[in-house]
């Protein structure tokens, strides 16, 4: 079993829709949780970075962490065609280890 | 700032050849990593470094060597290329172990 599971999609939504992207994980030691956006043939770029449980909002993006369920989510409000990309979740253990574990990524297409 | 740069962008090797993938950053980051990205596998950590002269193995280190003689550069060496090393390779860097990771544009490697 992989430490981090993520549905690969593809996920197609109409412009303006609310998008929900999710990852589950098995290692309860993970404390830092990240979401990256990767456009085709580009490197990943960090969207959201959260520590432990709770919600974090940044513009149209909201990241949620539920450590009791080992489940993290990224919500995108008012989705735009420019949001079409692959979204990768990532997580790592507490400070002192520099090993990130990535999900396989979910491909999102927002239709105009 | 150029950020994280990688060369070459594309490379084709024959089985058994060796080569070095170059990575450089101009942000004075102590932490640097090499990942490979394969379809359905996500990003997997190959090697990482927490400062000049300090390196450690990641999830998939076999067949790869690294060294870190300067803060700026973190080259990845393929000792004897195999078709299983066909992949997209990303280098990343961060200021600290809890800071944002910045990724380079990637090197697409094909081993025939």
C-alpha cells in the first residue's frame, strides 16, 4: 500500500465550479501537508502549505487537513480554465527529516 | 534571480552510458533534492542534501550518485544508464527544512 493515495483523474468541470481534490495517507507521523500545481511540461509550484490539522485559505484556494481521518483536501472556488493542471499533494514528517512523499497527482481540466 | 535551473532540458542515452544532470540555484538555499517523476508514480525522492558536503538517500537512490561541494550546485550522476531510468528529473531547493520547495523546470531523460 502506498503511503499517500490520490485519484489520478482526469477531472473535468465547467468554468466557475467548485473543485474538490483529495488525498488519503497511512502514516500518522506526517505533520506538514502541501498542495502543488504542475502545468504540462513544467516543474511543480507550491500552492498551499499547512501544518497539522485545520483549514487554510488563500484567495480561491482552501486547504483542509483532517489528521483523525488521515485525509487532506484542496478546494478551488470559481474555477478558471487557467486552473487546468495536475495537482499534487505532498506530506512529510516533523522537522528534522527532509523526505517529502508525493501523491501521484490529479489531472484537472476546467472547461470554458 | 534565476531560481532553480537544470541542464540539459532533454537527453537521450544508450544503455550503459553515464551522464550528469546539472542543478543550480541562486537563492542561497541550504536544502536541495532530486526527484524523478514517472506516470502513475508521482514524484519520488532520489537523493537530498541539507548543506554543502552533506547528502543522504531518498526513496529510490540505486543507480544514482550525488555530491554537494558548493551551496549552489547539486549534480546528479547516472553511473550506467538503464531503460528503467527513463523519466523526468526535477531538482528542488528550499531555505530550510520547513520552508517552501522551489522546483526547476525538469530534465527529460530517455535511455534506449
